[in-house]
C-alpha cells in the first residue's frame, strides 16, 4: 500500500483500525474525527501557525491578516452582486448531447464567471492568458504543459497582471474612483501597494482555481453521482451536500504546529504536519450512517453539519460556500429539469492532486 500512489485507498485502509487520528508517511498526522478537526481549524490555543493555504504562495504569506479578510469580504460581496447576471442556465442548455467531464464543468464555470474574473476593460492578452491557464492547469492538467512551458506561461501572465495592476492603482487614486468590478480589481484595491505583483498574481490564481477548479469539480461530481445513482425527488442542494461529503474537493488541509502538543494521544512536534482530512472525516462511521453510500436524501430536513467540513471551518473558513451552492445548484436544476443524464464511459473514479476531482467520463444528455 503506497500513500503517494493511492492516498485515498491508503486512508480507507488505515481508517479501518479506528481511532480519531493516525499517522501518514512523512510525519503527517491525519485527523478523522470531526470535533478534533474543528478544534484544529478554530486554533483557539494558537497551537498552529495561523494561515490557510489560500493566501500563501511561493512568495510567502500575504500579510497582515486584515488584508486577507478584506479581500475575502469584498470578493464575496462582488460574487453576490453579480450572481444574478451569471447565465448558467443558458450555458447548460447549450451543452452538446455528448460531453466529456470533468472538463466540461470547468469550461462552463470559466464561461459564465469570466466577467467576474476579468472585466470587459481588461486587456485581450490578460483574458487570453487566463483562458490558457484554465486549459493547461485545470482542464488538461495531466497532459498539459512541460515544466518549461508552464514557467513561460506563468511569466507572461505575471507581466499581464503587473500591467493591469498599474492601471488599477492609477485609476483607484483618481477622485471618485468606481468600485472594482472583477476579482483582480478587488485584490489590487484591497492590497494597494502592500503586496508584490507576484503575490497579487498568486491570490488571483487561488481565486481562479477555486471558481473554475473547485466549483467546476463540484458540478462534475454532482452530475456524475446523479447520473450514476439517480436522485429523483431530491433537491439539488442536497445532491451537492452529499457529493461534497463523499468527495470533498479540498480533501487534505494541512496545518503547521507552532509548538509541541498532543492530539488524541499522539505527540506532535513543530516539525510535523497536522492534516485535517475531510475525506476521512466524511467517511467515519462514528459520524455517518452508511458513510460510503451516495444517499442525498440523508440531508432532507437535516441541518446537522457538525461533521461536514468540505469548506473548512473557523476563522479561515471558505467565503465561497453560498456562491458554490448557488451556481452549482442552478446548473443542476437546469440540467435535471430538461435532460436525462446517462454516463457512457467512465475511467478511473477519482483523480487526486491537491483537489479531489472526478476521473474522466462521457455524459450522454437526452431531452426529457
Ligand atoms: C467547491 C468549492 C470550494 C471548496 C471545496 C473550497 C474549499 C475551501 C477550504 C477548505 C478553505 C479553507 C482552507 C484552510 O482552512 O486552509 C477555503 C478557504 C477559502 N476559500 Fe474556498 N472553496 C471553494 C470555493 C470557493 C470560491 C468559489 C471562492 C471565491 C470566489 C473561495 C474563496 C476562498 C477564500 C478567499 C478562502 C480563504 C478564507 C480565509 O483565509 O479567510 N472558495 N476554501
């Protein structure tokens, strides 16, 4: 059994031994108890260096935390304000009878969210590079680019972001400046001159991967599970909750201890990693009945989400929960109202990089 080759199988096998936490290779303590996971996220006793991955890139953490919070709040407000104008129903209606997933879900998300990611006024180069990054880093990430071409694309995108940022900073300082209308504008306005171009680009990419990657994969899983197992009479909201329970896209959320302490009788040191593992928590039989089955009806009238952690929790919890349910819910509603979904061919069930995405499958859509 090899953790790197098949981490989910490894975790499934180790979880049979029971317990609230167990060690993975490389001194990573994997938490499979929801209460413990929440405590790590809450970080009340400051046992962990306070940072989620979202604002941490190659160039370090964007500081202070106040700026991170402002970016999150403004991005959420922008999404809320723009959601009605997002025509996901039309995009779903235009799907071909046979489509290849999960990339169809990612491309749908890019199409409908494009104006939120890059306003009309952005340069053509910025928009084109943005689409190239989605194709190579999300849609075709297995076959995508050589390391060298990836670096070249990143360098060109960096230059394009720098230019857009210069323009934003100049217009933000003009009297009566209008509020930002896209995610890059939110980041440039909130950071002003307290971030490097590299940091601005990395945060923009984190948003891009969340919106097109994570939300697109959530649509992919929801479509796959509905087509495979059926979900008649169940709300799309409950299908999404169950899809994210069985296949939490962020399945491995790491924290670095600030000092030595004990978790569930396991001593951890500053050199170890503590991993809150929503995948293991969501399949823990002490939290869930029939944890491995797709049972969206379990959510009907059930408001207990104490062991459901696909979006993290506590001070660093995700700001995109409502947007995810909103957009994926509308896409699923539109699909289920007009089409019968059938899976034609499917390969491996899961792909596990930093995101847990469905393996490739063809979907056949026929009119009801
Ligand atoms: C299915 C979709 C999504 C999943 C599974 C997801 C998952 C997560 C998780 C697990 C965290 C916490 C990370 C940690 O504690 O280390 C997080 C944080 C965050 N997410 Fe999401 N996310 C999703 C969609 C989105 C969307 C659509 C946006 C915004 C457009 C977004 C923006 C953020 C931000 C800004 C944070 C950092 C919050 C903070 O540190 O204050 N996410 N997300």
